[in-house]
């Protein structure tokens, strides 16, 4: 097991032990009560970027949501833009609701999966990601993400991104008959173009495993039998190798948009590493939760505000435009 995956496994046990506290939006750790004005926080963040020798970015769902990818949990304008036929027909209240629905036919199920995957595969890079890219310009960095929406891999080569929760560009066998993943982009494009009434995929286009003939399924955690094989291990190895190589340098951890359902993948490992590595610093941006363990309050800040706004302001400071 890689270094970083081991950290995740440890924090998952903590999550199970204090599940009720997490669901209440809290943390089992004693929280800092340090208060720093917003403008000062922005300048601290910018200074940490400048001083860092290496940066690890942890990108979670709140990052994509801040740029318009907020259609997963609610029936809003963004959801209706991409999923209107399903919202009208099935009355889903957000994209994730359809991922759990028991459709009458595989044709309808694949109509929904196709819409879901096509929406993220073809989405342009959202502005918060563009601002983050400008902030990271010229720095040595690695990306760790629980997002499956392909935003980071549209910006960076595969070796700079660890996608530990899967990727909408790949299929796996729904039965896990083999340790194999394969391209989903071209099949999704064909299914999307062939969908009748916007909700139904023809029989002949439904993807199947090339090894056993079972239906394929997106290579993503959360909706089915997520394949934790070679590709999964490789994603963790990329992160672990970067961490091992740079652990004694001035290392900045940037956490973006972690909620209370998945603190074990990014947030709590970042807390642990900030506390144990000699020259580490931690910056979190979150529009809901002000969580910073007291034991690392001198080595970190939490900026409670809109992620898109904060990244835009930090970019402006670094480019000399914000007083």
C-alpha cells in the first residue's frame, strides 16, 4: 500500500468512529478559533504560493461547483441545462439522484449515464481551474483530486494528476471480471448522438466488457463496483512518490472544496502531513466549513468564502492587481 493510501485508510477509520459528528458538519479535532480578516488571508495565501518550493493541490467537489458544475445535488438552473429531459420525465432533484435510480431498461439507464458522462467529458475548463492554473504558473506542483469530471486532466498531463476516485473517461467491467479499464469517450459520443427523445440509447450501442460480455460501467467510485486495480494503485503511487520526493521542502498544501462526506481523501491527510512535515503549510478554501485543527493553527489558514472569488483575488495579488 502506498504512503498516501495508508493515510487515507487511517482517516477512514476515524470517519467511521465519528460519523455523526461529520454529518453534523463538525470535526472530532479541537478546532482553532483564530480569526484573520479576508484581505490579510488573501495576502498570506499569495505569499505562501511565492515561498513554496512545492505545492500539492487537493481539489474536491466544491471547486467544480464554484465554477458552475453544481448540478450534482440539487435541481437548479445548471442541472436543468444538462439534464432537462430526465428532470421532466423522472423528476430527479440533481444529477446524482439519477445515478442511483432503478431504471426499467438498460437503454434508459445508459441514456442517463451517457448524459452524465457527456456533460463532464465535453465541459470547458471552468474559471476557478483557469485561475488556479495561473496561480500555479512556474511552480513545482502535483494535483490530487476526488473529482471525476476530467477538469484537471484537460489542463495537465496525466503524470501531474492523481485521480483517486476514478475518471469519467474510462469504463470498467461491471462485474470486475478483469483488472482492465478502457476508453469511454468515443462510445459516449456515439451513444449521445444516437439517443432518441434524449433519454434512450439503442441496444447495439450499449457498451459491454470486451472480456466477459457483461455491461460496462464508468470507472468511478460511488455508484457500483469500483475497480481498485492497477490503474487505481497507479493514481495513489503518483501522489505518494511526489510526496516522498518533496516532504522535506517548503511544501504548501492547498485544499479546495472538501465537504463532510469525504474528509478522509484530502482534508485529514493534509492536516496530518502539515503537522508532521517540518516546512509544510496548509491553506483551505471552503464556502461552508471553517475547520482548522488547533494543533496546526500556526501552520495554516482556512478562508471561508466562494472558491472562485478567492482564487481570482489571489491571482490578482500575484499578478500585482489587488492592493
